[in-house]
């Protein structure tokens, strides 16, 4: 099993959720309105000086699906340029 974490600009929520739909995934955890700073995405602190917020999406899945998500996010990044979206594929040792 793998855990995929996708961090992305909240404006990209539809695009990211479409990736999950394309992978036939229905189970996930989404954390909305988070703040952060990234090299390619810039700073999002929800203030007048640093506007914008991010979302984080967690998906537990089989390895083949996790790799499919990574490929899809990579394609989305290519189409968006500097807009902020990044995916991380991590081992998932155990669930209950």
C-alpha cells in the first residue's frame, strides 16, 4: 500500500478531484484552507500581502494507483506552469 499526499492551490480543487475520479478513487481525506510556501507555488498565507490558500489531499491506495496519480499530477503541473500542485508517494505500512 501507498499513501499519496497532494498539496495544491485551492483554485485547482476541481482539477485535482478529477484526477481522483479518473483513477476511480472514492476514498480520501481533504484538509482545506492550509497555508504554506513552496519554491514553485510561492507563498500562500491568506493575507493581503500573501493571498491564497492551499488544500492537502491524502489517498491510501495500491502502489499502481499511487503511481498513476503521480503521473496525472505531473501532467497537470506541465499544463499549469507555475501554478502550485505537487504530489508525494510514500509507503503505507499499516492501516486499521
